């Protein structure tokens, strides 16, 4: 009679302890790889679409433009407070970049809010233990992920921060040491959260993005 009184929660904790330092063959990274690849494609298509849809006559503020015949710029974007005007200034690339960023950030914020405050699955789907909150996002006996939202949050962070890092190389406004380091560290964090099925990223995504 005593042998059948072991609770599933204890068994879950044992399973989580055994896997917390070893990525499983069914890790979220493997499950979400097609979604991640699709995300990079969608971000790129969205960027190119917005850039081509915007009218070519759209002129940016002069502080974002390269002054005409400027020897000081040497091919780089040159910021100045002078009254230099440039009617040919075209920064549709920067605007398109910001639109892609807005879409990704809105997805992360809205999904996090929905999971925390609307469905409250962050407290219902995972084992309510310290270890369960970190490493509890596993596959149950039915083959379903306990908290799919965590997988999507982590995946979009990998998508957005990886795409942002690459594209920022072409935008002097964003290609700074602190921002590139931020993108790299956030990407690494999201990657390993997927690799080890860490669900705490739902709580940390506001700090990362």
C-alpha cells in the first residue's frame, strides 16, 4: 500500500534533476528549429517589403542623413547639428528596420502578458517548485509540451536578437559596442534556454529585449 502513494510531483522532480545539466534529444531547440528558420525568413521579407512599399520621396530628418559632398563622412552616416539639408536623403532602410523590431517586441510583450495575467499558465502548467519553474517545461506523457509559450518566447528572442545583430552591422545608429554585446548575450541566453528547456525566460524577456 505504501508503494503506490508516491506522488507524480516527486517523480517529476527526480526527472528534472537528472536532465537539468544535459540537453535531451527532444529539447525545445530541436522542436522549434523550423519555427526559428521561418522567423528569420519572415523578418527579412517584412523588412524588404516595408522598404519597397514606402514612397521614395519620403525624406528623413537631416540628423539621420549623410550631408552632400561631405569629406568627413568617409562613406559613414554622419550626424551633425548644422543646418545642412539633403533632399536626396533616403532612410527607408532605418524605418523598415524599426518596423521589424516593433513587430518582434510586440509579439514578445503580448505573449508574455497573456501567459502571466490572462491564462496564468505560467503558474498552472509547470510544477510549482523552484526546480519546476526553471526546468519544468518538458514533454508530458501525452507528448505535449507543458508550456508552449515558453518555447515561443525563447525562439522569438533567438530570432529577433540574431537578426538584429546581423542587420545592425549595416546601421551605424545601432552598431555600437553596448548594443552588439546586448544582442549577442540575449541570443546566447535564448539559445541555451531552448537547449535546456528553461522556462524562466518568460520572466526575463522584458530585461533581455
